[in-house]
C-alpha cells in the first residue's frame, strides 16, 4: 500500500465540482426561462442539483477530515485561509449594497422630496423590533463563544446546550424579521428606499439562515463526537461566519434603521 | 392520580435516558475503520450502497438537466411563427 511522504491532502477524483457547475447553469438559465416563459422546471431542477451537490461534497469533506485523518495542521491552515478569504469576499458583497444605500441617502434627489427618508415613506421604529433583533444577535454571539470554550474544555453537554441556544436565537431573529417584513408599511417597489432596505436586509436574512444551517450541522456533528478539544475547525468556521453575520447586522442597524430614519 | 404522574415521570426519565445513552454512543472509530479500508474506492462512494444510489441519482439529474437546458435555450432562441 503506497503512503504519501508529505502532510498535504491529495483529494480523490470527485464528481461534485461538475454537478455543482451544471447546477449553476441550470439555476441561471432557469431564472431566465422563468422570467420569459413562466416555467420554473429548469430552475427547480438546478436547485435540487445544488442541494444534492452541497450535501455530498460537504459529507465527503467530513469523511476526509474526521474519518480519514487528512486534515493535518498544514491542511487545516489552508482551510482557515480559505474560510477567511470567503468571508472577505462576502464583506465586499455587502459593501456594494451599503454603497448603494449611502449613494442615495446622503444626497436625496428632488424626486424623493430632497429628504431621507423620502416623502411618503414611514420608516420602521429603530427602537422596537430592530433593537430586539440587535439584542438577539449579540446574545447569539455570546452563546457561540460559550459553545467554543465548552468544546475546547471538553464539556460535551455544555457545548450542546450553548450551540442549541445559538441556533434558537438565530431562528428567533429570522422569525422576528419575517414578521417585520410582513408588517412593514413600505415594499421593495417603493422607490430607492424600498430597494435598498429590502435588498440589504434581505441578503442579510439569507445569510442568517445559511449561518444557522451551518451551526445546526455543527450541532449534529458535536452530538456525534466528531469534534475534539484540539481539532474542531468546522465549528470555528461556522462561528466566524456567525460573527460576520452579526457584524453586518450592526452596520445595517446603525446605517439603515437608525441613521436612515 | 399524582402518584401515577410521578411514576410516569420516573419511567419516562429512565427510558429516555437509557435510550438516549444507547443512541449517543461514539461511532467515530467504526466510521474511521470503514473509511480507512484499503478498498480502492473514492471517498464519495466509500460509504456503501447508499453512496452509489445517491451518486447515480445526482448524475442522472445532471445529464438530464444538461440536455434539457440545451433544448430550452435553443427553443427560446428560435423565432416562433405566429398562426
């Protein structure tokens, strides 16, 4: 049996990059077909393929790391760089939407009434549900840190409890934001105020759902003894992503909800 | 009545805790042995039959999707004669 004489991970050939690429093709073409011909078949097929790809690809990474031991220190370092670079790219993604918001709100045009919020828009009170949402996410930042320390100290039950609490807080935020969306006196079609508000907060909400899902996967793995007190990078990556989501909310709250009202 | 409730509480605690202990057994060493077997299988198929089924389903959707998108886009690009 051949053994490698280096600490790096030469991965087995995998079909998931191909299926993922086809899924992207199907979703984008499907979007165009939906807009022009009112059929959602292609787009739905793309979404199913995307979910299958993600499940199997990440399942394989867990097998390679936890079951096959391929995630040596240099490999883990690469994974850390990868996650940091990915989060950085997401920061730039949100920067664009903040740019759009400040572009329109710092110098409101005559069409808006020369003021911000524009004439006719009743903004949400920043000291009601949005403030509660801020508290919920800040608390979840504390609980996820508590979970990390529990894992590092080998406290299995506490890790499970604090991680569960973090996920519940994330779900609570999503539920609160959903009711806010339903009750809001303005819509996405209400000029540039509506566009900037719903696109920025909408993408943030999507990231909360993604982050909560990532944390839920970590919870399942923690229950199944995948994490050790020294090696639990999957959890660390989820925690970094969660802190990023929290920070984006703080910027959204201060800029759009508070200053923007 | 309250004695019955107490008994129910004790029984469910005992049952739940013992079954919970059975379910939450550490299966990582078993998985490690399975995935480190020198079977020559790539990691995406090494788990067994379920892996192969899921892979085949995914690939079938991929191939079908490729064909369908080519058809859909060609059809969308061709001018339609109105009667």
